[in-house]
C-alpha cells in the first residue's frame, strides 16, 4: 500500500509544480516575484546614479542623450514597461516603441543588471527638463561603464542609419543661395536595388562583397594611413543602367547622394569647397565625366579634378565616402585619372546579352520561362544586341501581353542583325584574347596590389539604328508618344 502512495505522490508533485509554473507565467505573479527579488538585491548592494541630461550646460542639445534615447527605446524590455508609446515608423506599416515619462526599464550587459529611468520634470512656467537616469552597482561600475557606453554608441549609430531618410543633394552655383549653402536637397526615393539590377550574378556578388567589406574597414584604413574612401568607375554605352546602379548602391549602403554638377563649379577652389561640405556615409557622383572633359564643358583644371578624386581635401572632409564616376567610354581619358587610388573599381556596363534579357523579362513581365526564349537566345548568339533601357521600354509598354512584348523585342533585335553580327565577331575575338570563361575578368595584378578591382569589358559597343528602331517601336504600341528614345534610365 505504501508503494502505491509513494507513486501517487511522485505523480502529484510534478503536476502541482507544472500548475504553479503555468499560473505564474499566465498571471502577474511572476512579475511580482521578480520585483521582490530585485528589491532584495537592491537593498544588498550599493548603487551609483549617472544622469544624462537633454541639454548641456550652455543650453545646446546633448548628443549623448539622443543616442541613449535611441538605445533605450530599442531594448526588448520596453515591451514589459507599464506604459509604452507607439509611433509610426519610416514606413506606414512600421511601429516604433517609445518609453513613456518616468518609466523604469531594465537592461543587462556583461552579466550586470542596469536600469534606466526616463525622468521628466515639468515646472509651472512651462519649462520641461528631460534626462535619463542610469543606475548601476558600484562594484560593476569600473568593469561595465566604458564598454557599455561604446555599446550604446554602436547600437544607436546602427538604428539611426536604418531609420534616417536618404537625401539627394545638388550643388548650387557659387552665387546662388549664399545663406542656405552650396547644396540643396530633396528626398532620395530611387526604387532600384542590387537585387533588381540586371547584371551578371558573379559580378553583382563581387560588388556586394566589396561594399560590405568597405563599410567594415574603418580601423584597417586608418591603420594604413589612408582616407576611408573608395572610388568607382561605371562605364558603358548609354542606357545600360549606370545611373540605376548608383541608386541601387545608395539604397544598399543607406548613403545620401551628392550629385556634383561641374558646370556650376567656378574653379578648383570652388570644387574643393563643395567636397568639404559633404557629409560622411555618402555617395559623391559625377556623371558623364568623359563628355565633360572631351567637350571642355567645365571650368576646373585637369589637376583640380585629380585632386578632387584623390587629394589632401579627401582626408579632411569626413570618413566613409564613396565616389562614383560614370563614362560612356574611357578610351580617350588620360590613364593618370584612371590609376589605382583614383579609381579603385572599374565596372563595365555592356549592351544586353541573353542573361541580362532574362533578368529584364523577370522584372518587367514576371516571366522566368517562355516558349520564345530559345528564339531570343539564338538572336543574341548571332551578335545582335540592344541596350537594356531600350529592351526594358519595349517590355514596359507591352507588359499586358508577355508574348507581344517578347515579339517586339525579337523584331527590334533582328533589325540590328547586320551591325550586331559584326559586333559579335569582335566580341569573340576580344574574348579569345582575354578570358573565355568569365564575362568579367579577374582583377589585374596591379589592381590587386593596390586593393582595387578592374573588371574590363569584353563586348565592343554596337551602334543602334535609332530611326529604324523608333519606327518599329511605334508599330508595336498604339501610343507612340509614350516612348522616350533618348532615355538613359531604366528601372529594374
């Protein structure tokens, strides 16, 4: 009989413990017990209090208060606070939690328990003093505080970077808006991403890896005594997606864009001043640089451009910057401008091939496979080619019928057959002289020694019959006025 009783107790005790645990976690009792445990712990240890005020002694904003606010409101324990404010984020679907006034929030770092109080003092005259009160055990102070403050800086920087709205800056002339400065800005809302760009997959992965490595290399650059910057050259025919790629880079890095209009720059000194007024974490862009130089459309000197790309001013105008220059061709550009250090990465944007065509068909038409694809591939293999922008336009205006869109592309490609065939022969000769396996050869030894990448083209530029192509496009659409034959932008 006693054996049965023991077995019954062994069964009953676990059930009772499970029931107690279930009740505790399903009710407020668990929070009461935790509160009592923390109260006992607070009475045992001696604490120190540190205050982070919203304003400095001179009445200016305390930047560390802003960082602490971002950090504290990002803690998971905000959800456990008795009162938490909800705000909409950058997107309408995003919800941001914010600690209410005079609420306590717990944090843990390196095994130490830390608490923050969002203190708000209101006075009869309407003045409101805000601060964060940090409480920490004295025995943990020396061990915890230095790395903890560094942790706050790191987390708040990351949050600020993700939440901030990107901007596109355009430079004024030297006599325009002297009070507002040399740059005016608008929100940067370019939709391009590296995932939607029609580009060779291997090359795209190289670019992503290069950008990610750059953003994590501050200590390395400073150790080497070099400015934390990187220069890209994007070159290729019009309509191959260079401008869209810049937008994709900005969205990938979450960087602002400074679009430098050299025609509004008066001289070399003015160009340096513009550079000094740019901010960190930004893309500095000069488009069509070859045309500006060859047609002498700028007033700055050649040495002034070289110093802009890789001069002493670069090391004094903030860290973490990427310069991007675009050209249709670099054949007539002085090699001094293209040397490693001034241009770290060369990326060629060729006319469309079949792989790029498949990416465009997927982006514009939502088609990954189609019965007309073999015919399109055969035409590309014969040497015919067009710019991605031209093919994308045909797909866009015929997007209601993928078959009609592909047929219009086939017709346009066939119209370039003779010229494209000649270009295709040149392509095969060029490939046999370089690397037959890779469309974008590996970095040259010279580029590798300087940390740069030089992806050269192996596809010569084919001329497009604009007039004939325009007539064909007008036949493929009922609304010929919707075409822009000279457009160099393409959304992918």
